[in-house]
C-alpha cells in the first residue's frame, strides 16, 4: 500500500486525555477514532491488526475441531429470563425495546443464545462432544470506560462454547481449549500466564484467566517462575495445576512455591475460560438422552478471548518511547518501505521495483515528499517489524538499509532484499 493513498490520520502529539501507552498510541497512530465514551471506529490500520489476530484465532480454533457460527448481537430478553440472569446481570446490560415493546438487549455475552441454538436440535449423547465458536461484537455498559480499547463498552470477542454428556468429557473440552489458548497467544508472540480465577457472573466451578505480562496491567499476579517452561507439558493435570493466582487469591502462608521460584508481576487479562456444567442447560431445558435412556442436561463450558482488547494489550507489552513494536504475526504491515530520495530516479526505480516484487498487502510504501525526519518518526511510531530504507547509501554504493524495528541493521542489494523478504 502506498502511504500517499492510505488513510492514516496520525496525530503529531499524544492525546491529553489518554491515560496509558496503548490508548495514546492507538489514537496517535490512527488505529481507532473515538465516537463516544468507550466506543470506537476502527480505521484501516487498526482493522488490519484485528484481522491478523482473528486469522490466528480462527486457524487454531478450527484445528481444535471447533465449528464457527455467528449469533445475533441483539437477543430477546426471554432467553435471559429463562436462565435467571436478566435481573441479576447488572447495569452493564444495555436494555432495548423494539417497536412492539418487546424487551431486547445488546448481548454482553452469548451463553443463553448458544444454549437456545442447540436445545431441541442436539438430542442424543451420540451428537456430542460439540464445540461452537464465533467472533462477534458485544456491548457492556461500563460505568467508567477507560484505557481506550482495553476497557471499552463495545468490543470484539471470540467466544466458544462446549457441549458434553458428562463432567469428565466436559473437562476434556476445557483442557482442549486451555491448550488451544496457549497456542493462540504464543503465535502472537505473547507468553500467556493462566491464572486460576473466580467465575463471576458467568458461573461455574472451574475457571482460568489468561494474562500477558505488562507493567501497566490492572491485575497483580503471583506465579511459578518456571511457567513458560511448564507450558510445554502435555500433561493437562500438570498444566492446570501450575501455580498462578491473582492478588485476591494469593495467600503467602499457603503458597506451594518457594520464594526463589515465585514471580510477581502486573498482568493484562486477554482471555477467560469456564466450565459451568448445567447452569444454563438445566433452566433452558437443553437436554440429551444417554445410552441408558435417561434425559439429562448438557454439560457446558465457555471460552472467551478479547480480540479488540488484545490490540491494546499487545501495544502495552511491545512499545518504546518512539512508538509501537508490533510482533510480526500481528503487525498491520510487516515492512515499511521508505524512499528518502523521492526525486532521484535511481532511488525511486529501486523502491518501485522492490514494492512491486513483494507482497503488496504486507508493505507500507512511504513515497511521500515529507522530510527524512518525519518519515523515520512516523514509521517508528507505526511500529512495523521491518524498515527498508533507500537513500544516499544506495546512490553511492548501491546498497539498501534493512532495519529491524528492534534496532538491528543490515545493508543489502536490491535483489538480496527481494529474496530475503519474498518468502514471508
């Protein structure tokens, strides 16, 4: 994409009302534009990041055997009245009346909707296990939206739901999602910490939150220092029992980890998984017949990843004073191609040749007439993993500067640059 043809409304200064780095950079780079409190328009650059994250999630969810569906944003209140959550969920629920005065709501979550989708359709244990997932916008009327996309009212979530005949099988589905989440976050360049968690308004008796470490995280977590090594284990019992708890659940007198092996850090929650048995299937009459002929409620679990929240969380984990430092897997473009000598025919020909021989959807080509300082500042702020810089070094020596956003610099010929990057 040529920068001169791209919509990138970058700001010269950090917004004064932004409290944390990800909020500042999201607005300044032009990932999003605020529409109302906690509600954002996703601009082209931000939407590309969302799509990269969605693609990774979709690939790993499909590998797990989960099937993609799409449920409505607007749900009838009757579903939530059946489950018993309509009056208890709280003020975060946005209530709506249609033209016929029927009570509706903008879904803050979809346990009721997915239970309705399978009840009366899945009738036998032979149709289980079943895993369904979607990527859908949700709305929770936060009392104090803050931190940009990290805590917004409207947000994009991947939510999955498992259906099993008994608790033993349900825990196998839970373990499958636990391992799938580890794969998802690692593919994004993140190290997830799975923290034993309270179940909250979702309900149930087994729950883990997935955090990524960040100094600006809202939560303090205590965890086994060997966590990243232990994540390699294929033993799910061992995985689930890796010590990691939030501050509210930490008791130093009962902690099984020695002081030398205990780490403490701020974390940002990016995913949450639950097993809640028949909390929804029982009151909503979602039952199956077992081999014995007995009719029983389906055992269920739910598994969420905050997709739009992840954009902010990744920026919090990967940035410096000059801007964002996107992990390659989720970067909106992998390469920033910078022509510093736009009026020099040889430089422009080389830049155009490189641009035309690399995947165009992974290259942001700065062919503007801005100064070198503006171009470097802007490209560092955007945070693409690689910069290909064509300037006086090419005029004098025929060499192009190839720079990692992290700082490593190499000099290559035009053909070597194309060979190096064409396989990405």
